[in-house]
């Protein structure tokens, strides 16, 4: 019995630029201060490089990104949701974006700080992943409309 080894070459994958966006109408707050009753979106950049990436993209592996929170306190984190996109030949940068409801509708609480993270899985959904990674680049604060006017 002989064994074969296939090496497609080095593949680099970078998961970065985790951002939160909202239609926060209050210009006094940064983008990382979320009003509890307003919808928001999360986006991350997934970038492939290296000689192996040229061979991998035509195989259309699935890119799955799962977003989550970890409160900076004793409470449990919350799974915010996942999305899956497929790669395309010749395209090496992807920006998966997940549109979400309001933080309060997901069980998050006002006057709390939350670290938001994204977990990456690249490969066929029913098989072990080819590439995995995560990032926790951003911290957000939640407030209610009445909190914004308290002094």
C-alpha cells in the first residue's frame, strides 16, 4: 500500500478589519457606541494570498464567519449569527457583512461593554476546515435613548 501526499503550496489567510456600523443619529458618540434599540451590522475582511491561494479559489471553498459577543463582566456571551459565502476564481479579498436587529432584541443589555469577535472557517461545511481563525478587534458600549440625555 502506497501513500500519496498532495501539497497545493502555501496559503496565507488574513482575518481583519472587524467593524460595526449603525444608523446612530447621535453625532456625539463614536461608531462603537450602539443605541440598544437600533439595528446594526458587522463586517470583517477575509484576504487570501500566497501561491496556494491561486489554486484554492477555483475550488470555491465556503467561507463561514460567525460573530459573537463576550461581555466585559460576569454575564454569558451571545452568538450574534453566521453567514457563508463561496470563493470565486481570481478574487482574493472578501468582506462578509451580517445585518442584525437591535442589541436589545438579542439579549444584550444597556450600560454594558461587549467585546465583539468573529470566528473564521474555510472549507466544505461537512468536513474538517482547511483554514480557521478568529479576531476580537472591537469593543462596543450599549446605551438607551434616555441614557444619552442623562447628565
